[in-house]
C-alpha cells in the first residue's frame, strides 16, 4: 500500500485527516511548536485504518510512522498533558475545529484520558505524511461510544 499523504485547508479536509490519525500514539517529546515558523508539528505512530486486517486465525493490523503539522499557528495551549515528561505516551483520538473569525479558529487535538492541545490558527492549513516502513500489530483499537465525550458522539 502506498504511503498516505494528505493536506487540509477546511473543516471537511480536517475531518478526513482526523479519521486517519485516530488512535495514533505519540510521546509528548515528539510534539513541538515553532513560533517563528508559526508551525506546530508532531511525529506519530498511526494506526492504518484504511487497510483491512490480514490473516484468518490471528488478525494482524498495521501501524506506520507519520509526521503531521499545522501552519499559521498563532499560539498553543495544552490541558491535561504533563509536558515535563517527554516520554509520556499519548493516544490521539480526534482533531476538532472551532471556527472563530473566518477563516481562523481553534484546532484541538483530543487525547484519551482528557488531555488536549489547542492551536489558535489564522486558517486551517495542515498536512500529514507517512514515512518509513509499516509494522504489524495484533491489537486493533476499540472505543466505547457511550463513554466518549458528547462532542465525539455525533
């Protein structure tokens, strides 16, 4: 399967990116805000939702290393994330957008356990790209929709 490369310039595009990074895992130290470049970037191990499981008796899924970034970022805030522990592992659940004065707003990275990172953006401009080889995983993420926050049930 070819490596994934996506860009996002509006809310619909961002929803597609969000679906492809759902259940990605990353370390706190693998995220950075570059204020001079007005860029937020991260390296993730994303679950490959677009590829079906292989095998009949023992299912095998895939993860891939990917980088993603947001441009035109004016500021970054975090909640529920211990930024002093760069080796802490986070599970990315979704990326949301709350519009403000068009075309700007707030992009929010929502993590399992209640953590979040809010990016104040002038406009949506994001990209994700796989790099490196894929590797097999025997675990497929599962979600209890009844336990999800109301904003994620729609």
